[in-house]
C-alpha cells in the first residue's frame, strides 16, 4: 500500500488510531476521472464503496472540492449511501457545505462580481481565437475549460495571462488545473477548508488525497500539521497530464482507479485490525 519507511510510519499512525483520523479527498481527478464534459465526471463506484467502508472505521471522511457542493453530492452519488452517514462535502473550496447526517446544504449567496466578470469572458475568448472554449458557471466561480479544443495545452497557455488580468480587475484570482482556469474570490482554498475541518473534529491524524495544483494548499496544511505534532499522510492521484504533487506525496497512485484501490486496501487493513482486537 505504502512504500518508504517514513510513509509506513505515517500510515501506521492511521492504522493505530483510526478514530482520531480524518481523510480529506479531492473530487475531480481523484474520486472522479477528468473527462471532456465536467457534467459526466461521476465518482468511481469502487472509490465510493471504499469510502463507505472507511466511514464506519475512521473519525471523519470529508470531500474537499472546488465544485459546488450540490454538484459534488450529485456526481458523487453520496446521498443515502450506507456507511457515509457522517460524510461532509466542502464545496467551492470550503465556502459551501453538505452534511450527510442532516442532508442539509449551507450555501452562502454568490458574490456580485462573478456576474460582471462572466459577462466579459465570451468576448475575451473570441478576441483570442478561443471562442470554442467551454465556460462553466459555478455560482461563486467561473471556469474556462480548454480540454475540448484542438490543442488544449496551447489554448491554456494563451488564456492564462488574459484571464489573470481579467480576474485582477474584478478583485478575483485564477486557480489553474488540468486544462482548466477557474476564476474565484480570493481568501478561500482547500488548505483553509482542511484546517477548519481538522479544528472542528479534533483529528490527530490527517490523510489528504489530491491530484493537481488546486490541492497544493491542502498539502501545505498537512505539512504544517506535522510540524505541530499531528500525524499526516499525503496521497497523490498522478496522471500523465499533471504530476505537480508527486514529489511531495508519501504515496503516489495512478489516477482515480489507483485511489480506489488504495482506499480499498486501507479499509481492508483497518477491518483486519478490528477483527483481531
């Protein structure tokens, strides 16, 4: 499951104290595959089943995503899954929340500058010869996808500077991902969301699983928590498109299928220890 002496030690802390462990996991590229149409990015059923097993073994399981919470719950198929009765979904980088225990969403109003910014994007794309790029409205953010264009990487490079300029004029920031540029309000990220849920639950060990640059703030928080005396294990869902987190991770697996397998192995190990207790 995990290679390297230090990684094994960090995993052992999870196995020894599962009730004090929080597992935070990204959605796109981690639970769900990266696909051309973001509305078809359904969570891997094996991964969801493994999370359901872990939901009865660990202190907390939380999905932390840039997606709106409602979208993540729908595409994840999390509602009503046995074992996920205490799942928490933190959407829009922690601004939105869904608690499985109550089936209630906490969704603040959208910031006004998003509407004004979104109106400027289509003419900007046309001027840059990228009018076919898909624009996704996420309530508190706007995402420009280049995956469906003839040369996604070149289009991504073309759009990065102008979209950063546009975001700055509207006092927003750009979060790059795998052939996506997400424009959102500043002051929120997955690291802040992770630290908040750790403080809320009092977790002593934190596992975070992510795949791209949007997950880097959460990685940094795990490293900070280690320096504060908590346990931390970092898992990277790697792909040929993005490997920014691989060098920082304790465990590297190949995409959502590899994540599902790793989660299954963790559940197997915890169930085995419980049966021997």
